[in-house]
């Protein structure tokens, strides 16, 4: 079929006619879908003509520094405003960010606290607005316009994250944008809470808002707000969240207006752009001091949240000159009808968090930090899924991917010419917490995520132990919340709250911090449900470095069929220990049904007094356990962090069980014996490979991803493969239907064997 240019060349279509056709096509676009060109591009945008003119007359460095500091202060002020005004748990406890974007849409300045993975995501909807709405006659951008957005395919992690974006003008000239992104939670998805583990397509994930104007002249349009409220289960949350984000953007605009009045619009534009230029330049300079080479790591995810599988994340990092190339070639294929996939821009946002928080925390909090880093993925893998795949629980893939990067980076940083923070082992990177939904004691329906998501354990440093339950990998300066305040709003109660778990430790010369455990229940509600969405219930993916140990598994534990409140009334001493391990081993409630499963639990009805136990795992350890200072081991024992068994068998330290005094001679002998035992167990590499390596994954293992050849991906069994450059997405069966089929077969087998007999009316 000939092209339009061919037709013109042949004289069939004149240049004037072609111009008319082009205008018609431009004016009659069928659908403004996600723009893959910049959804796949995390680089800083080209300088606009207006910015170029502003830079010609830019203020001196000292003045720019003052302007930038006032911008950052304004963003942090707005951040704190949302913390105090917001209704969602994510707003109250800091799971959000406030920022200033260039007139081209790049995030240049951000609040001091909050979710930094938005730094390489938040600009996507702003860029969309600049490209498609700025000059669109039916939309346009004007002072006082209020836009909202949440769809991950236009730039987000999941649809539970809502943003408000406002253009900022100086007179008639657009100079920048203000934006606020908050994890609001409830968004009208197929399951309450905003991040449904059972989503099978994007249409199960609730509201799907491309950047849309919901207000003009700094005023929300009530008809559109009513539509948004009507589309979710929590209309009050929708309105309160929308208003708080709007007021945050208005506060940022107020601070920008003050800067324009003091220094002029060009100075503001020049500072925003120069911040991006300087940040990228400095990131590249620092990368040049890193050693050249390649580091590889492998991480596994153990669930789709509906079935137990083993999904490979293959990581290869190569440093060349002033660039770092992160290659995920060979990772698991897309699970088309499961919610654990991620679009590639979300993956990049998570990886950027690594550098903004753990590698270069002193650099400005903007997207240019990640500009020198290239990310390579296989199209239609679960780290670079199609638009047709569900992504509500993308954290199940991008959080372990984050862990894979964090496992490799210490090997670069150890020999780096410059270091701007401490070398650390991998942080705990999974959300072992409860989502909830139901009717409160006040008669209102709610659905959201518990704030103990923010209690992830810190990892060991090269020179000291990690902190306990300090902060999640996706944010800093966040809070667990106060249980008393939580109980005022919802009927969820903690029997155990923020208790550190014994022996759940990333062992090493320096140990990782402990995660906290929660034993939760409910009362005073006619209807309540819990949901869990996490990996590592079966297979750990937090790995230690330089000899340190990784994490243990953290299964979902629960006691059904009891009412703990009635049991405590009968016997206040029935819970001798408020520890999950003791609860599951001692089984104090004789009529209780004790259950341990992986961490993918769809909405499950909770009756009054039933117990649900989650455990946030440890940060990884750093260095050989036999090099740990015995006095540090003794202190951990005194603090209740480890048992005597762990002290002696893991650390090789012999303690007096009553005084915790270290027996130096016995400790030296124990450690020497352990070193000799290591040598006795050792094998030459060739023998180890011959014993362990197989040509294909074991039969019966639901394995997804490459095995030996990175160009060939397995899709659940040894006889089902596809090329990595032409991935066939995996379609999973409904687990309930599979279970029914198994039960039906079992029944038929019993009937055939004569054990079971069909009665009248049985089918």
C-alpha cells in the first residue's frame, strides 16, 4: 500500500490537500491513550525556548540557591499541610509527595519527606498535559485550572495513588506546575482498599483517570467531584483527599508567586531548569568514579497473590563511563490476568528511589538523578507488561526488583572513588501488613491499608547494625501511626502492636534491623474483612551481602473460630506470650483453627475476636557472622532480639544464660569449630555445579523466567517456553475452579472405587 508521500509524488494528492488531511486527522483524534514515547522515557525533557531565554539572563548561583531553597521549603510546607488535613492513612502518615515541575513537565524540586519513587513517575501526566492539553482548544491550560489523575498507564504505581496538578503562570506565561500525589487507597476497584490482589484486568482496578480537569478558577466543579465520589466506596475520603491535595498545590503556587514578585519569572524558570541540569551533571560525575564492570543478581517472587509460583527477576548491572545500565533480560513473562505486573515506567520509579534514598541522598530530589541510568527490559515481561495486563499489585514485582539492585550496588560502592552515604545491605522490601474493608463502629464503610506498612526494617551498614522497623523502601520521614488514633476511626484492634520478633534477624558481622509483628482483630463492627498482599511467605528475596544472611520467610498466620475478648474475660493469662511464633506453637485456644499460608489472601471475612498475624521481616546482614563482636551478640540477647540457640549456633558465641556474660574461651573454640566445619562441607566449584545445576527447572515446580539460556523463558513447566524477545503472556486459571475440579475428580474416583455412593437427586 503506497504512502501519502508516494501519492503526492505521483500527483494524486496535492500538497494543499495533504495539509487539509493532516489537519483533519489532528483535529479528529479518536483516543488520546497513554503516550508510550514518553512513558518509556525517563530522561529530562529538552530545554524549551522560554527556558533557554530565561537561562541567558539567569541569576547568580547564590541567588539560585536561595530561590531553590524557598521552593523546597514551600513544597515541604505543603506536604505537612496534607499530613494534617488529609483523611487517608497515606496522607496522615506521609505516603505522598509534593513537587514543582518545569514548564515541560519535569519534576525539579520536591518535599523533604515522602514517596520518592514518584520522582520518575509524577512527570508523566504533566508531560501528557503539556503535549496534548496545552494547545487543545477544548481543554487548554489557564491560571487556576485543577487537574486530577490516577491511572498507572499515564504515569503511576497503581490506581490508589491520586494526584492534583496545577499550572502556574506569571501573567499569561506558563512557567511551571505544582503537583501533589497521595496514596489515597479506595478507588472503586473490584475489591475495597484500592490495590485489589484479585484484579484480572485494568478494568478491575477502579477509577482510571487520565489527566482530567476537575476545576477552574481554583474552584472544584461539583458535578465532576460528585462523579468521582459516586465511583468509589468512600465518598468522604475522595472529597477530603481532593481538597487537601488542591490546597497543597495552591500553597506551592503562593510561594512561587512570591518568588516571581521578588526575582522575576525568568529567574524562577531558570532555577527550575538549572536544578535539573546540575543534578544530572553531578550524578554523571559521581558515576565516573565507580569501577567499570558488571554485577549480577537473581531474585525470586513466590506468589501471584492467588497461587504460589516462583517468578524470576534477573538483574545485570553494567557501569560504563558515566552511565549505569540495569538489564532485566530473562525475567519472568507477564501474567496477563494477575495483578502483580508492572509497566516499565513504574519499575524505573522504584529504581530511582534506590538512588535518591540510599546512594545519593544529598542530591536534589528530582528525576534528573536517574537520568544517567539506562533500564533494559523484555517487552511483555512482568517488569514491562502490556497495557492489557493488571498492575494493581505492581509492588509484588518492583519491590523485589529494588532488592535485586540493592544487592548488587554495594559491590560497586565498595570500590567507588567517591561515596556519599554508607554502604548497606538490602532493606526489607515487602508490605507484610493488612489491608482492611468494612463498616466502622460509626456506621461508615471504609477500605484502605494499615499504616504499619511504613515499619520496614533497616539493613546492616558496613560499620554498624541496622535500625528496627524504621522506614519503608519507598518513602522516608513517614510514620507508623498511633494505635489509639486508629481505633477512634476503625474497629481494627492490635493485640500485639509494633513488637519486635525474636530471632527474625538478618545475621551478620553487623545485623539487619528487626521488623515488627502485628496480631490484629476486630470488634464493634457488623462486617469486616482483611486482605494481605505480599511475597516471601514461602521463598525469601532479601539477600545478605559480603557473607551476611538474608531474611527468613514471613507467612500469614491466623486463628479462626475464636473470640479472643471472651477468652481473655474467662482467663486473662491465656496469652502467656504476645508473640506470633508462640501463639502458633503453643495453641492456647483449644477450639481455634490455626492456619499458616503464603501472604496472598483475598478479602476474607473476619469475625469478632479472630486473630490475624503479620510479620515484617528483617533487613539483611552485612559480613561474616563469626566476625560479629561477641558483646553485640550478648546485648541482642539481653534485649530479647535473639535466643541462646541463635547466639551459639549462628554467631558461635557462648553466653551465661542468666547474666549474658560472654565465655571468651568457649566462644573462640566454638567459632573455630564452625570454621573447620565450613571447610569440611566445602566443594570445588565444578563439583557443586555438577550436583546442583540442571538443564531445565524441576518437574512440578511452577517456575517462570529464564533458567540457563536468558533468551528462553519458562512459563510454569519444563515443556512450556517462549523466546524472551517474543514473550507469550501467561494466562492463569481461576484457583477456585481448579479446586472444584480437583474435588470433583476425587469424588468421582471415590464413586468409581465403590467408596462413595450417589443418592437420589445427586449429580
